[in-house]
């Protein structure tokens, strides 16, 4: 074993997609490439050889278009007696009762992409022919609920949905099986462009309104809705530990394998200098951790982040778009909202502990 600490294997099991999201980084649906079993198996073998522990995220495109490969990969982990956490990131439109039961049997985490209430999500995430998709997504989430599966929600923050995040909170609370919401920051890649970017003040205001709505619903006894970043910060405060990295790439422990076996260090930086090679290369594992570290060195953390007194709690910026001043300002503004609420949560919990 050459790598210390957990690592991430992101398997892009297909480039195909049944939606045509306006900002899709992967340009989902513009290619029909799908990963073969030999590529997935080779990727698992490389990870098992190179790292003491790792987890797998199945991505795309829409990964459930290649569901058979997802199932076969999870079965293979069992054959190897590897205890590897797995997650699939899906638009949920292909999930019915049968698919939900199959997912439940795999015991893998489910992440669902949804950008807001129907009026907003349908604008951002339509079917290729322009038909609305939110109803299909909600039917999929309900099918998962009936199968006893809870989900995490991911929402890409853009100019079109910032003001609608509070409405997304209402929807998630109503559904009842949503663990929480992860805010993803729009990056200028794939079909995403600067015209869709929200300004920092509007982004922070939208997130603030969403948190306040979640808190109000919790006080009324509704299903709680949490925010992943706020929870990470709250745990760091409770445990008194520093967050040294933003993501697995930042920690030099991330491999993204595309359908034909090309491997990169970050799904948002699919560029030649970030390529690790092809997973089918017999010598791919040799010097892998060193190549990952060299790729990380090519992206410098902004000086203002290095000098920030809150970096220990923030974890640093998304390196994929930190070189763009506007994107960095947006992320910083939103994270400061989360920090304020995480500190308030920690203070309230600490006071309650002292009183008890």
C-alpha cells in the first residue's frame, strides 16, 4: 500500500444522459460513451493496490443508464471482501419501485441532483426535447423513500436558483427522506458559462434565507433539513480539529476514471496536465501517488485563502475555480454564512451541555 488515508475513486460509468442540464460540466448526452466492465474492474484493482482505504462514487452523465455496471462493480467488491463505501449521483428520473429495491439491495448511498422547486429546476434541468423533468425526479425520490432509502440533495448555485433555495428547503422537508442539501458552486466548464453565474451578495443572501427557512421548519416540528457544509463546520468546532483540505483532490487522494479509461485527478479539471494516464496501462499504479501530488502542485491556493484566519474551519476553496476572482468571492461569501450559523449552533449546543 502506498497511499495513506482514504481516497476517492470517481467512476464516470457513462457520458450519456437523459437530461440536458443547461450548465452540465460533463456535457452529458453529447457523447454516448459507456464504461466497460474491464475498465471498472481495473480501476477497483488499482485502488485496492494503491490505497489502504477508498470509496467509490458512480457518476456520469446519468450513471443509472449503465446501472448493470454499477451493480457488477459493487458485487466485485464483495467478491474481494473489500468494505468500500459507494455512492451514486443521479438525477433520479429513471428510478421506479423496481430500481429503488435494487439500489436498496446494494446498500449504497444515493445523491440526487435538484436545483430548486419545479419552476426553477425545470428551467435548469430539462429533458433534451425541452420537457420538464422535476416531476420524474420527485417520483424517483418518493420511490426511494418507499424502499426505505434516504438521500442527499445536491444543488448547483446559479443566478437562476439563488433566490429559490428556501423553496428547495420546503420541498426537501416535505419529501421527508432528504438527509440534507449540498451546495455546489457553478463552474465555467462544459455547458456552464459566466452568464449563469450569480454575484456573491445574492449567493450569500439565498443561502441565508434557506438556512433561516430550515430553522423555522425545525421549530415547527417539520422534517429537519441540514446543509452539508454547515454540518462539516459544526463537527470541526465540536471536535476541535482543523480542516486541512477542501476535497480529495486537494489532499492528493482523488482519481477520476472516464468511460474509456483515461484517468484524471479532478472531475472539473479534465485537462492534459491533470491527466494521470490511462487506467489500462500495466504500469499505471507505479508512482501514482507521486503523480497525484505533482498535479496538485500545479494549482496554487489563492494567497487570500492562505492568509485567512478562518481557513482551518473553511477547509479552503474549490481549486477547480479558485483562479477566477468572482468564483472565489462567491464561495467565500457563502461559506461565511455557513460559518456564522455553525458557530451559532456550536455555541447553543455548548451552552445546553453546560446547563445539563
